[in-house]
């Protein structure tokens, strides 16, 4: 899961980025509304959710929200506002925000609201993912292989989850970068290969028919 934060208080943006990355999300942040709207318009398919402050330089969060909704972009938006009056909240929701939080706020509540928004898929998703003898639960972050629980790092878990959601499809390396790593990731790094090898050691070891297949020059496929 990947999140875009648009927040002009850079210290807060960095704190939110760090906290969400510790929970396994890939996170980018920008500090003005104009750059934020441009990123959304060109890369909205890369993000599962947008955290949008309203008081931004160059272009307000209200304007950003209204403009991207006018273009048919329906990525969930969680707005951050310093205004607590009812009319401001009504205007915000009418502009196209899916939820809002009033500053200051507790990170734990922000995290819960993000989870709630991400759980509103356009199509119904299964609670558990199953491929052969692998069972992955996105909510508990528990993974079992042949009824035996295995321990994965957050990045390993997100990588396996993405492959399972696209089982029997060729997943391009760029898709893994866009959905699991942040915008500043160095695409020439071999970090994806490192994590794929770690996953293979945990889910493919001892199998006659391997599950993770390398598609040379393209990416990977998780075979059923």
C-alpha cells in the first residue's frame, strides 16, 4: 500500500512518513499544493490514499481536492484541517474529501482512519489471501505455509501480498517499485532481487514446483 502526504509543515510530514513506513506503507510527501496536485494528476494510480493538508502554499487543499475530483480521480483523500466548525467540515466533504481530521491529532487515530479508508475497496476483497498452501491475512499480518506460521519483515509481507493479489500475472518490476517503495527509490538498485530471494527462502524452500518465477527482463510471477 502506498500513501501520498501533502503537508507544508515538513517536520510533521517527515514524522507521518516515518510512522506510516514503520507500519509497512510506502510513503511520499510534498510540501505545496501545486506540486501535490501535479503529482496526483500524473501518478494517482500509484497511490492507495492521499493525506491532504488544507492550508498549503501555492494552492490550497480545498482547491487540490476539488480539482482532482473534477478530473475523475477517486483516490481516497483524508484531509487535515485546523478548522473545527461544522460548516468547514461540511464544505470539505462536499468538495470530495472522504474523511477529515482536525489538528492537532493523535497518530494512532490517523493510522486507524487510514486503515478504515483503505478497507473501502471498489470491489470486495477477501479477508484472507490463499495461493496453494500459503495463507496471508492482511489485517493480522499473519502468514502460514503448509499450516506453519512464517515470520516476514514488513517489506517482505507487502511484497508477498502484492504478488498474491496478482497471482498468475506477470508483475513488472516497476509495479513493485510503485506500490511498495517510495517515489525516491533508486530503480537501479538490486533491492527487489534481494527481497525476492528472501521470500523464496521462506516460501519456496523444499518445493519441487517453485512458486515465484522470474520473468527475465520484465519481473516476476507467483504461480498457483
